């Protein structure tokens, strides 16, 4: 079992791990499986994830071989030769690491999207919510919905900034929202998801940006609305982003997956990680961000900015993924096995 994967990774990193499982399965001719019951929650709370389940990894799947990576936020190129290794013959594989790169989705995109179909109840809840937030004046007319994800929470603290985390200021979101207005015809509703709603309302204030855009847009007719997704868990907000007509992400893996699942125009904050930081030293931009996503820069908040406004970082999104245990196992005949 891979001790390093028994940590606090949350939903975004669970998704990167699932992608790595499917990717390694394709490389080695195996299939994916996971523990039947996970003590801290798993993707199948919101997604179908149709894979084989096991009750005991050691008893059912081992002996095992660890498959790791050279670092996070980059693609581990030697993994492409994994199928050539003789030491994995007749053994299961434990995938140990983060595997945070779009390149782990290459060749498995259709299969990955198949595994990440929304559960019927989640899809119904999303549909109902979108109907509730539709502006009354827009009934009966078509319009675009653009998802926005802002990660704040603990990363506005100085220790996190020193390590390399950044939170873009309002200017970045103004520019990104304006860009979507220039490319969309008709009304646009921006749906804001975040781990720190009250902080975002005060520090960025998307409703005032929407009002500003309504006043200053150069289009003949612009109708812009902004709404905050409040009181929902991590999976709901991710599902919400996935059905939008475009995504503006701030930083992190959660917004990354919201954008990937939506598979529409994506704008990302290009001043993350902070240059010269420890986090930046692990980062390969070409590996982390898909080449068709659009970078926009801009200043970041200083550390501890409005720290008193930050709500508990242990709201549902933060809490559900704490102490996630993930182990990926590839079995010789049954296939790639995932234990979490």
C-alpha cells in the first residue's frame, strides 16, 4: 500500500489520480478497480465511476509494485515505458503520487468522461438549481452560463503565499469576464463557485463586476448577471461547472477539473504558482495546462488580505476530502486496481 497517498488531498486531486489509473491501465492492458467502501468519501458520491470494486487489496490483488513520479504539477515521461518493465509481470501496481497533468488524459479522454458521468440525482439537482437561478426577465430566451471558480480559504495566508500559492485580484476576473462577453451573443450569467463565499463577496464582488459590465460594455446590448453558488458541497459545485458554456478558474486542481469536464473555452490565471517559489520549482506550465486554454495575468492578493472575512476552510468541499486514501492497483489478469 502506498503510504504517501494517505493524506488530505481533495476532489481535484482524486480526479487526477483517477485519470492516472485509467492512463496506466491503457499503457499496460489492465483495468481499474477501487475499494468497495471508502472511509472518507470518493468520486462515486457524484459520478458513476463504473469500475470493479474490491474489499481487501492485499488479499485479493497483491503482490504489488509501486509506480511513482518524479514530481507533482508535471508529466512523468518515463511512465510511457512502464509496459516494458519485466518486474511488473504477474503483479499488481500501486500508483503513488499526484499525476497532475493534462497529458495523463491523452488517449483515455472518452473513457474518462464515461467514468465521470453525473449520477442521475446529481444531474437532476443541477438542472433544478439552474432553473431557480435563471433571471425572470430571461425566461424563454437563450443565454450563456459561464462558471467561475475562486479558491481562497487557507491559501490567502502568508505561509501558503510563501510556498507559492496565489489568489488573483478582481482585475483578473474583470478581464476574463469581459473576454467572454466579447465572444458570446446574448445575455451571460456568471455562476461563482468558491470555498470562501463571504471573502469573495467582499474582496472581489462579482455582482458589482456584473453591474459594471452592464454599464460599460461596448456591445449594442449586454445583459450580465452574476450569482453565487451557496450551501452546496464540492461535488455539486464541480458538476455545476461541468455543465457551463465556459469556465474562468483562479488556481488549483478543483477549478482545473471543472474546466476539463466542461470542455469549453477556459481562461486560467497565469500568475500561479508564484515565480521563484518552492511550488513553482515543481511546476511545468506546458504539462499542467492544456494548450488550448487561455492564460490571463494580473496582480495577486497580498497574504492575509481580508483574512477575517475568510469563512472556515472546512466547509463541505474542504472537509470531505480530508485524509483521502488512494491506492491504485494493477492486477495481471483482472486489470488496474484502485484502492482508496
